[in-house]
């Protein structure tokens, strides 16, 4: 059951947040706070009423009452600590490992805390499907890497089909696996199996690159452990810069053809 706590005292808020963090729940806090950030730069956000979202993976977003972009954030946290200062200020400190970044939030008051275990197994596909991504990267391999040349798509192997197969600017074979949603550890293992099979068949060790809009933490760990590479792509950018213009031209050409036939008739 979700926890909804309205106007909790500072000490009460501390206990609520400690429990929610231990249970890896989604946390939403509405309150008045200031923020100090130290990391790749330094910043100070003076007091104001804001919305803070803490997710189970340690990511943190701080939103002002207006606007869709967060004013502060942490992409992940190695440690999230909660404590009170002089029983008057609630402190939430997020420490990121690599690169080391410290985000410290000081709450003078808390209006609302919402905590819950949220489940989301939905698949998100924006603008283009996997085949469109494959065909686009086949025509524009420079999106993946400068100097990359794609030789074949859907290259057959004994245990499956390589999405894209090519060579880099040093002549090394490159096996590319594509995902249109967040790449998981299973996608990494699929790519690794292709790399191993190709090496056994040819005696040449290829590079393996996993291409996706985002990567799970376990996927990144597995890629690093297995010596594979990753490339993050923006589906919005691919649509905006490559696919949308070509579809607009195609529609205009169809309209001109239709109008031309009408004149002939």
C-alpha cells in the first residue's frame, strides 16, 4: 500500500524516508529546501518550494513548481543518507561514485511525502521500430562510429542473425546488435554469443557493439566485463534528423505525382 504523509514533522519525515529507502520504494517529497552540489562543478540553489523524486535505482530529480526540466538531479547514487540537523532541518545527501558528485538537500519544512512500490513492465517504442533503426544505421554507419563501413545486415550465423556486420577504419570486423528499448543483460549475452561464434568460425576476433537508446545497470556491467562496447542513440534525434525529412519528401512527391496525373487527365 502507498504511504501518504501530509505535513510530517522533521523527525517523522526522517523515519519515513529511511524506511522507504531501505524498501527501495519510489519517493516523492514536496517541501521547502535549498541544495548544495559539488562534483564536476559547484552550485547552490537557494530556498524554495519544490518537488523531489527519488527512484529505487538512486536517481534523483528536483523540480520547481513550473517547467518540465529538473533544476537539479543525480543520474544515480552510490549512497543516499538521511538525517536531521538540530531537529529543525531534514538533510538528504546523495553521493555518486564515478564521477564523484555530492548532492545535498536541506528541507526546512515538508508538506507531503508519498512512498510506494511501483511496477512498470511496459515497453516504450518512440517513432521508429527496430527494422527502421537497422536500415537507417545501414545507410548512415557514421552515427555509430566514424569510418565504420557496413557490409551486411541480417548476417546469418548458426545461432541467429547479426543485425549489422561491418568493418571499422582499421579493417577489424564489427558485429552490431540493435535494441529499440533499454538494453538488458540478455541483449549483452546475445551479442557476446555472436562474437564468440564468429571468432570460432573465422579465427578472427571481432568487436562487438550494442546499440540502444539506454542501458540497464547490469547491461553496462556485463559489457565492461565481457570487453564489449555500447553506443547510446536518441530515437527522437534519428526521427527528427533522418526519417522525418525523408517521409516529408516522399509525401510531397506522392502529392506532386497525383496532381500531375490529374492535369494529364
